[in-house]
């Protein structure tokens, strides 16, 4: 679970991402990393739902990385895929998807 949170922090560009030992991260981070977007996914009831959503989004052309978090009902997505294609992949599973602003 800690590894998942570290990866989410890393994708979101946090300065302290827990990816190295010591008091601070030595990674290069861009606070406004290009290509990283956040989506709300409503309708997921279990970890299987979240995994299905993650796999469906990952198959969209232009997706580099995706993490779906069931408890917060969010997806952190890195890549060049259009919002419309991402939302279509989410909605094809019967969930409601919306880009966070």
C-alpha cells in the first residue's frame, strides 16, 4: 500500500515522494507535470471494479501510466490520450467518469 501511495505522489509531482531513503527525494519533479490528469470514477464497488477500470484505461492509445484508487474514486493518469477516450473507456464498463479540474 505504501508503494502505491509513493507512486501516486510521484505521478502527482510531490517534492517528497518516498522513492529514496533519506529525508528528501532526489528525483526531479515538475509540480505541473505535463500529461498528468485526474479523473473521478463513480460506481466502483470493489477492488475488482477498480482493476477493471485501470485495465480499460491502460488500453486507451496514448496512456503511459494509470492508477485507480477505489477509496477516493479517482484515477491518476499520465499520457496524451484525449479526455473523451478516457471517459469512454470508463463508461464502457458502466461507471461514470469525469475529469477533475
